[in-house]
C-alpha cells in the first residue's frame, strides 16, 4: 500500500510540474501580447528570481554545504559557467523569443525536438550507429514539424520565420543543455546546478537589460498575478516538482509523463488565448508527441 501511495504522489508531482511548465509558456505569451513586457527584461527577471528561489529551497532542505559545494572545485565551477551560458541562458532566451514572435504551443513543440538533435549528435560522434528506428524518428520529426508550421499548405507558415528560427535554436540548445549537464549531475544535486545556472544566466542577461529597468505597459493586478505565476509556479515549483517525482518514480516514467507539458501548452493556448490550431497542425503535433513517447519508452 505504501509503494502504491508513493507512486501516486510521484505521478501527481510530475503531472503538476509538467503542467505548470506548459501553462507557464502560455502565460508568458499572454504577458508579451497583453502587457507588452520586454522579452529581455522578462528573461532577466525570471532567471534571477527563480534561481534564488530554487537555491533558497535547497538551502532550507539540504543545508549550506550542498548549495555551495560546486564552487570548491575550479574545473566544476568552469563547467557550471559554460552550462549556464550556453545551456540555461540560450535555451531560456530562445524559447521565450520564439513565444514572443510566435506562440507558446509551437515554441514548446519545436523545443521538444531536442531528442532528435541528440540522436544526430551521437551518430555524428560515432557513439551510436544509424538504425532504422533513428531514420523513422527523423522522418516523423520532419513531417510533423512541416505540418505543424504550415497546416498542410506551403504558401505560408503558421508563425513567423523568426519564431521558427528561435524555436529551432531552443531545441538545439536544450539538446546541449541535456548532454552537457550529465557531468555536473554526477556530483551535485540537479536543483543546485539549475539554481546556480539560472542566477549566472540571469546576471549575464542583466548586463543586456537590468531588472530595475522595467518595461511593462500594463501594471494591472492580472498582469502582476500572471507574472508571479510564471516565476513561482511556471519555473521554480515546476522544476522542483519534476525533480521531486524522481524520488517516487523511475526516470523513464517521469520523462514519459512529462510529455504532458506540450499538450498543456497547446490546450491552454487554444482555450486561453484563442490561438487557432488547424487540422494538419493537430496531425503534426500528434506525430511529434508520438516521437517523444517512443523515445521515452526506448531501451537506449
């Protein structure tokens, strides 16, 4: 009975975390469209505040030693800085830029193509041979992405070309984020690594656009509430809950259930922001989600 209860707790954690991530993307789109929040300011603020909250939670739960251990090894510290700049900063900024130029649904699905970039990279490095399943996965990706972006008509894209470019960059940077993080995660807590990476990335973004130079036209209670949601629920708690679920579920199960994120992003975008989704876009989305599910269930 105890194991059953633990499993239910883990499922609740991962579903809530993934849902918060998906809705958080839609909420960011709302802020860009309605409150006309500057993307640079938003990314700066989101990264710094979420990083502080994550490290604060880790400090309370695990103590000072866990939080600051990464800075005692110069090589690991350098790896953390590289991860922060080319992983965290690039994936966060490109994702938000894709949302601002397009919408959260398409941006999230383009980001979820990261596993394909990882497959291509490991094959290119000679770490894995090209298999039939790889060819099928890549073809599914190409067809699904084309349908998603064109809705079956090649006369024009469903979002701007800039949004597509940022979305592709987001997926590639997420692939780097995933691969490069492995070395750090062998030695340090994932909450600690991500918390510091957010703060470092946020500090760098502040050079471009400081937090105190606020660019937001609408200061209504609704706007402030949505902004708070994206930082607290859509980032901090979403990540913490996703990691917490690993205490109760296997990593493969957590990854599989985490595919709720793009579904949540699409559904919330359609319902909340009235973003149209054509028939062929739904088919394209289905192909991409099939790919993600397949890769989540694959043995390797």
